[in-house]
């Protein structure tokens, strides 16, 4: 997934890395626990962006979070 995260002011590089890592972990955890249909519904409805916003704002003040792209890379074996 491609996520756009806008901050209120310019962040230091260490804060940028921490926000990116937190976003990646939150997205991976959510993708792991959801099936594909639920995941797509959450991306389109904005629920996933709200969840990422809550995680990222604890590290640095965030203005907005948007998920702009998503791509299915692997289908899980059933």
C-alpha cells in the first residue's frame, strides 16, 4: 500500500523513520488479521487511514493520512 502522511510542520529524520515504521507495522498487522474483502472495504471507506492516523499521531503531530494505492502481491494458500 502507498500511504501519504502529512505533518503539521517539518519533522526530523528520526521522527520520519519512526512514523514510517509505525505505519508499516500497523498496516501489516491489519492486513494479517483481515480477509481481502474486508481489507479493501476498510481502505475504500477510510477506516484504515483513521487507524494509521491514530498510530502515527502518537509519534509526531499529523495533519492527514491517505491511502492512495493498494496492490495484491500474493494470494495466501488455503
